[in-house]
C-alpha cells in the first residue's frame, strides 16, 4: 500500500471532513464512497483505529480481499493494542475468500504459540470448527467431481484428462474407499504414468495397507506410506554419483541426462533399478547425452545389448512423459 511520506501533510479540517464523511458512508453501507474518503487517511498515516476498521470493512464488503489482507497484516504488526481485533478481521477475510485451509493453519499456529484471552479463544475456536467442517465439505465435493472426471477419462481412454484429473485428486485427501484406484494398478491397460500418480497420491496421504501393483510384467505388493521419494532413493543417488564426472566436465549434458533419469524412474516407479542394472543405465545415459548433443563418444561397452535395451527404454519413457506430463 502506497504511503505518503516526507513534508506533505494533511490539514486538520480536511482530515476531520474525510473521517466524518467516510464513517457516515460506512454506516449507510455506501462502501465504495467510504473507501474514497477513508483511504487517504490511511495513505497519509493519520487514520485512527476506527477509520482503519471502517476501511477494512468496506473493502471486505466490496470483495477487495487482497487490499484488505495487506492492510490487516500491517496493522497486526503495528498496532499491538488492537492485535486480536485485526486478527479477527484477518480471519474474516480468509473465511469470506473461502481460504479455509489457510485459516485453519493460521489458527493452529495461534493456538500453539500465543496466550489468547478466553473470550477471543472461544470465538476463534468456533470459527476454526466451522472452517474445518466447510473445508471437509469442499474436499468431498471436489473429490466427487474429480473422481467422476477421472473415471470418465478412464472409460474413454482419454490419457490427457486422466492425468489432469489425477493431478487434481492429488490435492485432495484419499477417501476411505481406495479399491477403484487399486484395481487400476493391476490393470495392464492403465498407463504406467497414471499408475505412478496414483501411488504417489497414496504415499503422500499415508495409505498404510498393502497395495498390489503391476507394471511392465512385474508384480509387487507395497505399503505406499513406506515408499521413498525419488530424490531420497538410494539407487537413484548411486546412478547420479556415477554420473559425477559428466557433471564436472559438461554441466549441460548432466542436467539433460539427469532429467532423463528422473523421467525414466517416474515411469518405472515404484520399481526401481536393481544394483545389477546401474552400470548399464549409467552407460545408456552417457551415450544418450552424447548422441543428443552430437558429441563424439568412445563407449567402453561398445554396442552392448543391455545398454541398447536401456537406451530404448529411457527414450520411450521420455516420449511418454513429455507427451503426457508436458515437461
């Protein structure tokens, strides 16, 4: 918010006139008019607590939540005497703007770190419970919408809408009934990348029962909550370590082949390469890096069939990843 500083001052009669007309406009619910009168007082830093509150109320009624939020945050820091008053207004802004998760997170922090007056705590707790209920209702409605969209895309074999819908579902809590999604994990017609997205959703939401997954003729039972992320997986770190010389000599090539590695592992997830595969994958990535950048390379393994196999798998995974995910 722009403040007027320096030698410019607001004359007392002008200040009194703006206060009087602005607060009267608030009483009459002429909120746009109230803003026009009260905003200069805030900008010139001569606004009383009553004026600031009137401006905040007017902005909220007009739906100008961003401006109200900025001013409210400023006042919470600057006016300690009225901190809880502005905290209530800030919470009202979040509530009116349907930002229930932010409101809940804020109140969690307030309840944990601050000594709140009893009356304020009671009021804040009531708001917390209402917001939590509304958030759950919102999640349920969104989940139903994205669930229907996702399975419609499955029925229509529409990969792009499958990906779009599962990404939306990933922002929602996992419902108690995971069976429809688990069935897709063993269905050979489900795209491997869609299976990965489902498993990640389960993992991030701490699904802690055994889940059966089938990919590329491989079967595994996993507990999603116990799975690691790609970045923390030991075998991936080993491959990256063995590509360290490339990182030192040609950072551009390393960045490219590291991305190929991540996309390849995303498609395979949660079937990570085994120790016996590491050497072949490292060599395949090196060859691909030199091929893509058209740099001569003397391979130590020549045209090893296993290296060629991994080159083809990595390239195919990259094509699928870019086509579906779009990166």
